[in-house]
C-alpha cells in the first residue's frame, strides 16, 4: 500500500481496518458498502485512502453529503491532510447552484431557478456571470486572479468562497466550477452526481468524467429517498390556481382555458375522495385520455411550456411552465413508479403524484460507470438491503463493530407503552409521559426524547410538562438554522442541571447534530416511526416484494429502524462518552423488530429500567 495521507498522528484500530479495506477496494475497482458506528472518524478513514490513490492518477474524488455540517468536516479534514503532509492538491466545495447565487433567488423552486439563470446568462444580463466568464467560456482576468488566490488559501468552505465573490461581483458557482477543473477532491451534494442534468453541466465545465471518479457517498442511508425524490413529479390544484392567476395577469387567455380545464379534470378525478378515502391510484392513460377528450395532450405540453418561457421573460418564475414539465414527466414509465391522487382536506387541495419507488433507476448507472463507489453510514444495516435497492451488484459489504467501551453505554428496550395507532388514547399518552419522566429523573444531565410525529409528541407533552421538573425545549416544525442553533445552545448550557429536548425522529435533531461529552447523557426513542400505511407505502412494499422477495422489511420495517438508530446515535460520539439509550415501545421487544437491531448494541429488555439507569450512572 502507498503512503496514506491520514490527517492525524494516531490511527485507531478500526480506522486502520477501514483505511485498508477502502484502499484495496479502490485498487481493485470494487464498490464498497460500509456500515461503521458513529464517532469513529469515517470521513478521514475514507477520504485519506481515496485521495492517496487518486493523487498520482487522472482520478477525482467526489465526496457527496447532504448536510452543510458534513461539508465543513470534509474541508477541515483536507486542510489537516495538507498541513500534515504538505501535498498540493486542489479542493472544490460546492452546494446547490441556487444557494450559491447572488441574485436573490431563494424563493424560486429549482426548475424556475434553472430557467431564470439560463435566461440571464443567454441575454448577458447577469453581471456576476459576465464578470467571471468570457464568451469563450474562459475565465476573465478578475476571475483568474481570484482563482489563484483561492488555490493558495484553500481548501476553503463554500461559505467562505461565496463571501469572497461578493466584492468583485463574481458568480460563486462558475468560480467553483473553474476551481473544480484542477481539484483532486470535490465536495458536493448528492444532486451533483445523481441528477444527470446537473452532473453533465458540472462535468462539462470542470472537464471531469464519471469513469475517472471515485464517488464517496456520506450518510448513505439518505440516498434511497433522495434518489427517489429526484425522479418524482407532482402537481396540485394549488399550483393550477397560481398558474390561472399568472395567465390572467399576463393575458394568456388561450392557456387560461387549458388550465381551467385541467382544474376540472382534477376535480372530476378526485370526486370520490373523502375523509374515509383520502387517496387513490390513477392509471397513466386515465389522466391522459381525459385531457385528450378536450384537446391533444402534446399540444397542452408545448403550449404551457412555451407560455412559461414567455412569462419568465417578465418575472423570475412561472407556475404555467412548471405544469408543462409535470405533464411531460407523467408520460414516463410505469415500472418502478406509483401514480397517486391525494386529497389534502386541511388546505382543500388535490395532489397528483408520479412517485418513484426504485432508487436504483438513477443510482445504478452512476455506481456501474464510476471508477469506484463507496457508500458509508453509521446506520447502513442491513448492508444487503442497500446493495439491492441502490444497485451495488458486485459491491463488497463491510460491517464494523462499535469500538467504544460497552461499559460506557446502556441500551434498554422498555416494553411498558406503545405508540401503535390502535392503542393511541389519553390513557396511553399519560403512561408514556410518566415513563419518560421516570427515565429523565434517573439520568444526571440532558436527555433527548424522539417521537414518531409532532402530533403525537404534543399529545404526550400535555401530560409531560406538568410532571417533569427539568427545563423543557420543544422542537417546532420548519425551524430556521438560527432557531435550531439557539435551541442547541440552550440545551448545552443546561447540561449541569439537565434539560429535556422533545424532538421528532425525522425532524431537525434526529440526525446530523453533535452533542459530545456531557451535552447529552440519554436518548429515549418513543415508539416506532413507521411510515403511514398509505398507498405509496403499500406500493413500495409490493414493488420490493416482487423485485427482491423482501417487501415488508425493505419498504416498511428497516426504514423505521434506521431512523431510530440515527436518533440513538446522537448519544455516544466518542470512546469517553457515557450515556443511556432507551427504546420505549413494547413492539421493540417483538422478534419482528428486535432482530433488526445491531447485535453490538447489546439491548436488554427491562421493566426495572429505573434501577438499571441508576446503577449505570452510579457505577
């Protein structure tokens, strides 16, 4: 093995094994699936061998992550490598193009932003772009000067790069594309590799090829849902109403009649939906034929798309144009997709979904074509499921056990309550509150409670706030970055007295937050965050059953367990952290669910949980 550019002086035992396995996989051009516990330093353990291999070859490392915090960890790791080893390698850190834009476009949806950006570029109306690239696509003198400065200063986090672009009025996206040309490592969101249009755009500008790229997928448990979302399209009566106002405003009366007809078709299709039947499957040609009865479907697409372009010449976005794109997407394949009409009774809105069920439709091609693909996470079990559903056909599966002392963690299943839908009532909510309070009282410090939903959390909280003596912090829906940070800071400040964070499994604090040391001493996962057994979930189960003979596990059970384990992973972040993890629901003790929990967590089923927790922290 060549010298590995590891950023730290000391390599832990498990890191040494990961480094060796990753290097061998890359050398043999084998894809690798890595499940390794939170806190062992996966970023350094995977980036170091990948960069070491790529340094002397015409290969680029793409480190893909969906979180800004992880971008920073990757950049800091590369800074340490550069400082320790003195190697001269380029790094480009890039986020979504819209979020790098200095034109004030935060309110636009992705499709409208792409069209708006293209229009400004084509008409030479974006000074940020013209200041950065000449008509020949070569960088301007100012851009060239900034590039040279960035190469000396780097590796640099994308936030710093954006700030550097403001004064000279340069386009951050174009500048980072130029930076990526000579970069050995590109840190980016999943979309930059798995969305073909975005990938082709970046690769064309940066002169990269998928076949010469090592793809590292960080927090890989998120990739299936992200990939499915990329191929999903939806249209609602809310959007149609917005488009009608838009057509009226700009006096596109021909399009106005098309849109009103479309609204009538939606209402006709959704006529039989009510509180007992909120959704139903729609066949592709059931929708197409209704449109063809009043005008040719293809004519609708061209008319709406063309009108959308005209509207975007007058304003940044067009609802009319987005409807044209949906109608086009609706004509795509049935295999691996579900077509569902839903009624939102709260907002009196009908939503027609063309939902992707199969992430491999978009991931398999990338995995097969890349030089090597590496997917990693602290919750990537069972690895065989991810191998199946993402298309890692020849991938090597590696599961690493937790190296932290078992004596530092207590993992309990408390079968005293349940959040099972048929058992939800005021008596059960009170019981959950009482058990949570008993656990919280025995934990000396901060505790996080994770619930399956905001609604359920609020019902338990009504009983909990009257009996809990610790300070309580409540996660709200759609928190801003500042609000989230404020809650975390307040939580940390109360570590000595102890506070309780009442959060939601899939919310802002369920994954991606770091509370090491004494900042978090206990986590309680209240109930199973199972997906609502709606039509999409049923279709997903049926699809996975037909394709892998494992529908219930792949489509229902394992995704819920993954969320629980992500929540649990907030607790023990290093070899010195000490904490208790409680899974509170009788179903966790059932064979169907307990079999899905990692063996090395060594869960104990207990009804004398107070004594166990007291003994654990007393020892």
